[in-house]
C-alpha cells in the first residue's frame, strides 16, 4: 500500500513539475499589441460585419497573448472582408416541405503589421475561411443560432490561422 501511494505521489509531483511554465495562446514579440478592425461586408446580408466583430475580438483576446487595443494604435492588425452569406438548399420531406437548411459564410482576413517608424502596414498573411452550419426549421431561432455558431467558428479559425507562425520561437 505504501509503495503504491509513493508511486502515485511521485507521479503527481512529476506531472505538476512538468506543468510549470505551460501557457496557451500565441505570443507575439514582447510589447506588441493587437487590434481588430471592423470587416468590410460585401455580402448581401445586413449587419454581418457588426455581428462578426464581437466574436473576432473575443477570439483575439482569448487566443493571442498580447493586449487588444484600438486598431489605429495596434502593431498587429486583423482586417478583412465578409465575402459571402448564403442560405443553402436543405432537406425536404416526401411532400417537398423544407425540414432542414443551413447558412454558409465566407470571410477573407489579413494580418497586417506596422513596425515602429514605418508609415504603411505590411501584410503578413492572407487567408480565406468558410463555414457552413445547418439547422432544423422546426427549431425557433435556428438560423440565428446557426449564423452565430458559424461566426464564432470562423473567428477562432481566423485568429489561429493568422497568428500560427507566432507559436514557434525563431531559430
């Protein structure tokens, strides 16, 4: 019994020691700041840019280990365009009544950097992210929830894909 107890205690101690210094998120250079600009909305869906800005800002705060500041004061700036909002064809019953459908959203994003002393931003990376979420028409607010889920997923993907290079230390 004491041998098993000592083995468990040693294992727990080793796990705790290994966890020291662990951190999550992408870390830009020390002192760097991040900003999130309102995306241009070229889709035909009104207010999608406003609805996307909140989850994108939350993703940047959660994933990137740098202060979030106003876009005009940021060293790293996330910019882009919402390219498409489309309702997809859905599933129909034998009487041709629509039962389920979905939304698809496409976003183009850029990570721009303004180095100290520079006057123009350098585009570090461009990406395009698309997500499609389905919903049943029998569920009240189904499209609103599907749209919100798609925007949250796209926001996370944008931040992760744009800042991925900052996850590794320079050699």
